[in-house]
C-alpha cells in the first residue's frame, strides 16, 4: 500500500526556480490580490520544492451566495487534469504488460470499431485500424477535440495517425472505451484500485460520490453566474474526475518519488512523442505556427505536455478547462519543484501567468500557446459565452433637414 498521511508543510520559505524565496505571508498576499483583480471566487494552490510540500492554501469561497469558504478538502472538478491521471493509470497497465502502446486498438476490441454506435462515423475511413494507444495518449490520432465540435457533429480522422499533434479529448475517451472493452471492467473501478485507494486519495473519484456533497465547490462563469457542481455519473478519461488539492499533491509526490511507475516506464511517459510548432493549442486543428513553442522545446508525451528546453530544465504540465473551472499544474523535473492550482471560475486563467511567475518563478511556460494572455482568455470567453460580447457601437444618426437648418442658425446668433 502506498497510502501515507499528507504531511503538513513546514513553515519554511517557498523556493522559486531562480533561487529567490518567498514567505507564506508574501505568497498569500499575492494570491489574494490576483484573485480579486481577476474576479475569481475561490482557489486551492500548492507548491512543492524538491518533491516536498512547502505550501498549500485555499482562498475565497466555494459558494458565493451562501458565503461558504473554500478549504483544502473542498472537492473541485479536475477537468482535463483527469487526462494525465488517466494516462498514468494506462502506463501502469503497460508496465504490467496488460497493454502495449504500439498495438492497434483494433486488436483489443471484440468487434470492429465502426460497429459500435458511437464510432459508426469511421466506417468509411480504414485509418482507424492504425490507431494505437500511443497515438491516443499523445494526441496524434487525428481527431478534433470532440466530435460535437465538428461542423457536422460527426467523428472524423483529419490526418494520418502519428503525423501531427492535435489535442483531443475524444481520443482519450476512445482509449478508455478500448480498455473497458478489453478488460470487461469499468474505468472507475480500475483507477480506484490502482491509484486512488493505494494513495489514500479519499476525496477523488472518476464520478460523483455522495460523500463529496458536504464540502464541494460550485463553479462560476466569467460574469459571476453560478455553475452548480455537476454530479457526473459516467467516468470519462477526458475530464470527469473530482478531486481536491490535498489529493493532487499526494498523486504528484508519488509520481515524483517513483512510487507509481518504474523508472523506464515513467521516462517513456514523460518523453517527447511529438514536437509542437503551432501558435496555439486551440483551435485543435489550426495550422498557424510561431517561434514560442520552439523556444522552450514544446512537445507532448503520453498524457502530459512537455517543456524540453528551458533554462530551468525539463518540465511536464497539464491544464484543466471547462464550465465553471480552470486548473493548471506543472513540475520541473530536475529540482522537483511543482505548482498546482485549482479554481472554481472561468476567470481562473487570468491568475495563472501572474501566480506562476510570482510564486514559482516560472517564466518559461508558453503563455500565448496556452492561451493564458488576457487577450486570448477574453477571446476564448467571448467564443464560449457570446452573450458577454459588448454590443456593437451605435451608428451615428443622420441629421434631419430641420436639425441641419437649426445648426446653421446657431452660428449666426450673436454671443
């Protein structure tokens, strides 16, 4: 059993990547100011130095109307951070020789993929037979993010598997489907067995648990409207996980300590599978390129984003984005310095760049590619919430002939 109590962080300084330090008091003041500026109701934040928890704190409210405070046990929606935890579980299967990364998923399915209702759209595209778990974990299978976002709402393979990066939640869900078909077991059951129970992650699950109800965070839209916490009943590898900051710290510490995977398997998970040159992560299929990703060696591993060439060494990271929540975590491998942020607001991304820079000293995350600049955040919010867009400026009305004549007369009135 891997379970161990989460040690309370000692009241020591927070060491930043550049060697400077912060006190907990300084860190708290920075966070409170940043959250207030960004109109972010609540957040949970943790920092690890050399793999050791040095600071963890919760801020603000989990429910604004009821004035319920956020605490470290408040259950949050992990959103797409789910993908990286799922990927770690998949690599445990690889380590146990229960799954091979380069064996086509067709080998593991009882019948051809298009014969399943959800995947019938692929019937006329034989390339599905070439898709492997490696493609799905590295977002190179060729899918858009989700079929529902396609113009015709159908699933398509847009490029040959393995040829380019295109972020896809659809791909992770397909890998979940393949594993469940192969094993005859639910993903929820398997991840509890291999990760959550052994690590003592009692506030984490791939679907809703009634025990969460007493301390759970609701979400908020950019303009502060309530997004009630969804009770997800169907586990989805792409983003159904509920968790809290304490449990994510347990997971991260176990990963850094080599308690979840052996050295060779973990190295494979965190090694580049595909280099990334696109200017932005979203839209998924956009072709525009920029220098920013190349400057930090941006790549994707198996379920994790990677920075392979920074002044602070290599790093692995994962974002979480969804209705009423924004999350981010990053770990620098050499120093094992990490920062984890969970927020209950779609404004949460406004805090990521200032807090990563101020608290961790992270100046190497590709902010523009991530969409963490104010301009990109606002553009994304307008796309997801068109009702927030300001109304177009009113056109000046033409003056009537009466008004024109009156204006002329004014010019001749003695002062």
